[in-house]
C-alpha cells in the first residue's frame, strides 16, 4: 500500500467476539482483521455479557489488526463501530456498567414484551404504526421493563441507558450518540417520526435524559478519539469517530445496498438463523417483519427465521451424512423447525418429516431439510417485498439478483437449493467481513464526508460471482407449501398420496 493512502478501521462487535478491519480508505483493500473473544454467560433464557470486556476486546482486536497490516498509526483517519443489536447496557454516572448487559437473545423478557404489546391503543397495530416493529423479547424496550420489574434498584440507579454500539462509540469519542438504524431496534424510537417516541418512553418509565442523542446518519462524525481512547488504542487523537450502527445495518452498507437502486438487491443471509432484508424508501409495517431504519436514514425491513444452517446440520448428523451429501427431496417434505419458528409465527413448533417410502434415499431426506429451510426463508422474502410495495411474482422483480451471504452462502447444497427454489440469479459476495467493512465505510464517511453506501459500492465490497437463474422448482415449492399450510398431505411422485399426517406443533 502506498504510504500516502489513509486507512480506516471498522469494528464488528458481535455477540461472541470483536473483529477490527483495517481498510485502505482509497481502494477498499482489506489489509488485516484482528479478533478478540467475548464471554457470554447465563443459563435457561438468560444471556449476558460484561460491556467492559467488549471495550477490552475492541482494543485487542484493533492492536492485532494494525500490527498485521503494518501501517503506521498516523495513517488512521476514522473509526466506526457496528454492534450486536438490541442489547441493554445500563451505566452509572461515571459511565461504568451497573450490571452485565442483557443481550438480544436473552428471552427472560418475553412476558414483558407480551404485556407491552397490549399496553397501547391498537395493540400490535399501534406498535407497528409507531415503531415499525413489535416488542418481542429481543427488543430493548422489553429488556428495560424486565430490569425495572426484577432489579428495580439497578434501574433506579441508571444514569445512562445505551445499546452495545452506543457504549463503545461513547468510550471512543466521549459523546453519547446513536444512529437511526440501531435506535430503531429498541421499540422506543419512532421510525415514523425519526425520533424517540415520548409516549412510549413514558409508558416504559424511561427518562429521555438517560438516552443518547440520535445522529442524522450512522456516518455522522460525532467527534474524535478522547485522549484516553487514543492512548488505549495507540492512535492519534485526531481520528474521526462515526456514530456507528447495528450489525445488520452495517452489513447492508458493506453490500452497497441502495447505491444501485432501492430493492434492486434484496439480501438472503444463511446462518444459524436465516434473515432477509432490503433497502427501501417505503416504511413497511407488517407483523412478521422488524421495521428497522437503515444507517443512511432510509429503511431496512428485516425478516428472520430461527431454523437454518444449524437445523439442517442436525439432520445431516442424524442421518450420518456430510453437509454436501444430498439429493432433491423427491416427494419428501421436511419442516426443520427444531427450535420453534419465528417466521411463520409457530413458536411451539417441532420438526416435521413426511412423505417417506421404503425406497427413500437418506440423501433425499437431507435435501428436503435444505428445501424446507430455504422455502421458509424465501417465503419471508416474498412477504418483505410485498410489504415494501413490490409484487414478488412480478417477472421484473424475480429477475433481480439476490445477494446471498452468511456461512451457508459458501456451501454448494445451500446455493443450489436457493437457486432452484427462487428461480433468481444470485450474487455471492467475495468479501466475508461485510459488517466490519460496512463499519469501515462509515468511518470513511466520518473522516471525509463521503456517502458510506456509495463508498462501499466504489470499493466493491458487495461484488462477487453472479450465478445465472435456474428454472424455478414449482413442484417442490407447492409441495412444501401444501404441508406447511395444512392444505393437503404431500403426494409422492411414484404413487398415491400417503395417509394424512398430523401437524406436529402446538399453537
């Protein structure tokens, strides 16, 4: 790298670890990634982490990345943090955590979420009109109410309430700031008004003075490194600090979503859970979606399924097969809802396997598990597109490529199943650190005033191999839909329909 090129640092502070990406701000070249682990504690529904460990891990990750990149600290011009969404951090007057943070996957707040849903006029519809999302257990509002009811002394002592990325941004800059994207995952921020909702704060018993200010965008420069942060990281105090955002919003920036046209590149992410999201100027309000704001002030509606790669891997293990040792389902239907399901809303579901014959190949059972998981994700995508005003059956919409990301995007069986059931072209980005790269683009925006989405698009961080579409497998799609919707049992292609099979979930 020429010595004159500035560099920026994008931090991905996730549930399990911190990753710091050192990026050439001119070319977008990923020079190095440093990593440091986080500790998650808790049993049953509890999931907690010490925010001080996040700060320590951030410093370690940045130090390792700079050492590997072999760039001088003086070359760093900007830094931004993308953090795990929804976590509740409560601080004392000195900015120290009063207790471990309640993480997004802490489900103890489910009763509080249910109570909040019924606490405003219009119930669920009222929440969607205000926030774009429902107060499920993952949302920060439900966690705050849990804290107030279960640890009132801690809630009363709180001098500040932060999200994970807010906490780290404040440690870096000394400024209490958040952004519209991560704030939209709290259920106390109105995506309709683009501000905290006073009525919801009053309902929650949450004083506005406890919350950070909301920057215009995630790339807004909120300040520079404090002397203490500069010393801890070994960086100049002149380094610009961006407001930062949540991890999903940063991934969208890393993909350049919005730069080539809204809704042109919807994203399918295949991980432990499956997610679908798209950039849009339409503010959706649908029960099955999280109506997030995007990092740039537009919208980033997101649908999430609970059962994806982990559930299919479980089927592979039960069958004694490798992940790629599959065949098409051939009349077998698997709904791999081993952890219940969020989309569709079947929280008490269990897995369903039907359509077996003596001649069934075990590889077809595994293939059917892939098909069931992919069908569920793609139907969530159809719901998302419809909520944004696009007809998912329109050939023009189906002709737009999907961006396929996440661990599953690197697997042949996942990729081929998505192609077969979607009938759409796919782009599999070459970059794997999309959250950290998106944060780096935010850092560049803070340092130079450039549009971070356009910057990421210019860097090409979302570019990758274009896979042409395959003919959509309508027969498999309809067979799975019939079982899921209870319309009829599946029909095996080699003979008559088997006897009706009872549904295996409790509603």
